[in-house]
C-alpha cells in the first residue's frame, strides 16, 4: 500500500472537512493510505504572507515540510493554495543552496532541518500520475460509466499552475478534464474556464469579485453544465457561497452544484452522496446525484 503524509490545510480542516473525508475514502480504494501530520500550522497562505514577510513564509512552510520528511513520506495537499506554498518552497529550497542554508538557520532554533528528501504533490497530480486514468476507470461502476450523461465544467484554480506545468500543458491543461472523463462524465468547455475565481479580490472590491462569479456561472448556464468541479476549497466557497451573495448584490439567481473532484469520483465509484459529504453543501446536489 502506498502512503503519503496528508496536509489538509486550514480551510478544509475548519470549514470543509467533508473534502478530507471523501478523499481518504476514495484513495483507500486505490490502496493509498494518508497519514495526517501532527503539529502542522497554516501552509502559510501563498499571496499576502509571501509579500509581507518572505522569510517567515519560507520558514513556516519548510517547518511543515520537515514534518513529512521526518515520516519519510511524500506530502499530498488537498488545497491549491497549500500546494502553491508547499510545492514552491520545497522546490526553491532544494535548488537554492544559499536560501536553504539561511532557512535552516531559523529551523535549527526549533530543532528542525530541511533536507529536501520528499516531493510535494497535489491531489490532482496524485490521481493523474500516481493512480492514473486506467486505474480510475477500472474502479468506476459499470452502470455509471455507461449511463452518465452529466455535463461537467471544470475550474482548475490559479494556484495549481505552478505545479501543473510539470505534468500538463500550462496553456491548455487537460489533467482535470481527463480525470472527469475517466469517471464517465462529459466535459463541457466555456469562455471563462481559465479565469481566477477572484476570491481574494472580495476583500478589496466585493462588487468586482461577485461580478466575476456571475460571469462564470452565466457561462456555465450557457453551456448547459450540470455542475462545476473544482480542486480548491477556496474556489469552492467562492462559487458556492457566491450563489448566495450574487442574488443579494446583483439580483441574479443560480442553483449550480459545485463539487470537489474526489466527491465526483467517489459517486462514480459507488459511494453514496452522504459518504461524500454532499449533505453539507449549501447549493443542493439532489438532482445531480439523481442524474448520476
């Protein structure tokens, strides 16, 4: 059985634990065990922290990576933002000797040392590369694979693109689309597919942020998408809770289910909607589940 150190991240841990639960259940079917790391902190957040204090950003991230190194396990992230931080810090410290020495001076004060012995991988990369499309197809229930007419739109999320360039086409990525196709669903393309979810813009310009949510959701309606599949908890909250905020601000109403990819995969593998935590979604998924 393969094993990874699990880094769920703050947002999933505190607000969307169903994503962690769904991922663990799905990966167990592929004989992959996830070992939660103890004593982890925030990744830390990849945008403001890196700008405000890059030394602290590198040091805190390196400390988290050290916990996985101590277990001798590659680290899997369930959040694009966590991956953006931990993947970049891991790569930078491996390749920049001067930076690694400097960060290790800070880590030494707490009895830790970055060695560069592990790889940081997103859930997308683990499923796409380590599990593989054929293995996934072999676990899909036959009735689902033959009967699904569900139209699925995908949203990669901008924080995944630093890692994605190592195994996919940066300008025209297909990894998530192929993973959706592997479960037997149909992928639909739409104009705003590659746009940022604009979650971080909400704190600066809420109206602009919600306008971009509205644009995305209107695009999904125009291509008759039955749901949107994401990889990132932040993107999930932006598009799901945005469907509550947009009507209040912009007088437009939407009811488009948003799913974290392991949830869609789990449904196709025969797990129940309850197993995948869909009962906790604000935008109801009953009609989508019935279609599946």
